[in-house]
C-alpha cells in the first residue's frame, strides 16, 4: 500500500515536471515568435518612414528580455527629418524600447545617452538628461496616449545653455470628444536665456485642444482657424517664490489672426512677480500691459481679474488695457 502511494506521488511529480517543462518550452517559443515579430514590425516602420523622406541608419539591433519582456536596443542611431520638416539630424549611441511580452501596444522608449542635434542651418545642439523616458500607447487609430518624463534635461549650444530644468513632463490623452486632445505640460525650476521672470519655480499648462486633426493635418494653425478650432485652458500657471499667476479661459484665432476669447487670471502676491520681471526682455506693448495690470491690482496680496481678448486687444470691461501679438498673418 505504501509502495503504491509512493509510486502515485512520483507519477504526479513527474507529470508536474513534464507540464512545467512543456509550458516553459511553449512560452519560449511564443517569446521567440514575438521577438521575430518585433524585428519585422520595426523594419516595416523604418521602411515606412524612409518612404516619407526620413533618413534612418543604425549600427546594431538586438532584442532581449526573455521571459517577460521585449527589450529592443538600437545602437549608433542616425535619424534625419525630411527637407520639408527642416532636415534636422539626430544622433545617439543608444536607443532602447521596452514592451511586455503580452502587450506590444504599450511601449516604453528610453534615451540613456546624450543626443547630438544638427539643424538645417548648421547649428550643433546637445541634449543630456538623467532620465529621458516616453510611454506610448497605441490603438487601432494610431497613437492614443503618450507621456514624456525628462529628469534634469538640458539643451546646449556650444557653451550656452538653451534650456534646463529639474524636471519636465508632457502628457497627451484623448479628449472629451473624438477630435480633441488633453495636453499637460510641466517644468520645475526651468531656466533659459532672456527669461522675462527670474526665478521661475514652476510652469504648468493643462488644457484641451479641439479640432485636433486640423491642427496636426499639415497646415497647422492656418487650418486650425475654423469655428471648431479652440483651446480650453484649464490652468496656465507660473510660480515664482510665493507669487503665482494662474490663468484659465477659452481661446480661438479670429479671421485677422489674433487670439480671441474670455480669460480669467488669479494673482497671488502680484507685486513679487512684477519685481522679478526683467523689463528688458519684454516688448514695449507688453510692458505697457504689465504697467496697466499693476495699476489695477495695486498692492493687494491676491486679486482675480477677468479679461476679454478681441480684435488684437486685451479688455477689462469696456477698457482696452493692452494689445496681443498676431498669431497668424
């Protein structure tokens, strides 16, 4: 009886072992099939971009990550945009793309090394960061969601820093209707040459763009100047020390190329912002508008004002207090 039980137990252990081995072999076969599929899709995408005028070259292409991931590492990357997009050249030693083996529609793209950029005018730029990571989610209609995280990003030209920040983020999401997109942009402690307000602790933009297809369809703002082309700004925020300026509103482009629509701005310690303003970095008309605002808000610690942008002017009630720049000719 005991011998029979031992034989039965041994049989179950053997069956379990065979099942585990078969499962591992099946999964490995699936992973190898997926790795080849990744290579095929990558080659198809490269071929498609080349047909659109992009120049793409690389020195090495590897797929690793067994058993749960596909990790594509491309070395010696050279990428040049078509002439109608400026013929900008990008070079980096490593580009890495991650995907879970069971979810190829979600990609994580990393740039672990610096990027050398050569503009059409011959200007040489260098991009560096502690971390550059993009999350891309695709559906049947193409790119559905995207997030970009830059930790300590820096753009430099020769010895001049064009932009740097402690942290910068960009998020792209489907909007409230089929042809709108939600956008979120954030930067902590941004610095660039000729900043009008210095220091800046934070800048933030959160809004929804309607008639998105017309904006990205090739004609840009010209096509966006339609009855449906509109930007709803939930929050456009700047923070400098204890001071804040928080703007919201709905903006369109009128037939003359000027922004039009209602705007609300809440100021906290506005005098601090005015004292941080470098008047040499703002145009005369903008300086006049800032002067008019300073007269309206006086020495208060908080103020909330409503404005109307129309016909190239900024109005509070019936009074024109400044001008806006022409967005389109």
